[in-house]
C-alpha cells in the first residue's frame, strides 16, 4: 500500500473507522477487507517526514510460534531506529504498521482465523486504541520495537552484551517466552531499562531464577520498592544488588 518509501501513519479518523468496522464485522475476512479499504484511502494516511527505505520482512515461524520474535525485534528496531517518546507511543503509527507494512507477518503470527475471540485479538495485537504501557507491549509490532528499545545495548556496556558481543543480547533474553515479556513490562518497575537489564541478568543464571513465576514475583517486589525508592537514580551496580536482595528464594539455586 506504500507508493514510496516514506514512513506513514494513519489519521485518528482512520483508527476510529477501523474500530467501527471491527464492531460490525461478522468474520475476520470481512473485517480485513473493510480495513484494506479504510487504510487505502489517501485521506486516511499521514506521510511522515522519514524515508526509511524498504523494511526487511519478518519471519513469523510456525503458526502460533513465539520463537522468531527474538529475531524480529532487532529487525523492527533497526528499521524504525530511535524514536522520541511521542512517536514511539503513537497508536496511529503502530496500527498502520500492523495493517500495512507488516501485514504478512501479522496474518501469520497473530492470525484471526481459527481463533474464537478474533475481535479480542484484533484489539490486543492489531488495532491500538490507546497507547499506555500495556497496549504498547502487547501490540503485534510495537512490542517488538519497545522491548528492543528498552534492552538495546549498542556500546556493549553491560554484562550479557559484553559476554557474547551482541548489542541485542538483553533483547534475546527478554523474548525467551511471552510470559516473560508480560512479567517484565506490565509493572511500573519495567519502565526503567536498567531495572529490566538487571532482572534479565538475574534470570540468565537459569534454573529457578529463569522461571516465569520467579521473574514475575521479582518484578512485583521491585515495583513495591519503587513506591518508596526512586529506581531511576540507582546505578547498575546498586540495582543489581537490589535485585539480589529483592529476589524470592530459589530452591534449586545451588
């Protein structure tokens, strides 16, 4: 749907029209056909002052697979680059990317057919109706960029990156499974990149430290700590110590 390589977003009116089309659609095919018409109207598109070129395709892997997200996140981040917070939280951008730029990936990774609550999936993964933290880390495309942006270490400053010489080492650790993403980023403490890095270093020890239950409990405790201590002012060393102090006991730690 892109006539040139300029990045695009949708208008607010287009997002509203997509929501309305979803409400009345009887089947996924009906909805996607209406969505194509809505997005294809020139008046519903905003051309951004960015020329990003042609994006590399994303690999959805097998149906319902989460394994390829670890590779897709760096691809999306490399394509969009560093975004200021306003653009990175713009529901119009992410909705356009899901329905147009990365449409093939979305239909394979987050298919609407053979899903009982397909309208719920559209609202969670395709159509971004608001841009608070939860939607941003659930939406099919924005989650890839946001997790990468929160964990990217271009100068290889931190232990996991240094160990393997990979600036996306923390990104790969974060994307081990869907529940880990939820545990890391759905609580207030997950808004701090260095907190996330320290928790991922802790989880990378494996065993009981790497379980979803352990990571979720640790993030809950750190969020409670955030209620009386500003985590944003602690350096990496202090945060690492705080993570060790806050972590629940692990039976197989030895």
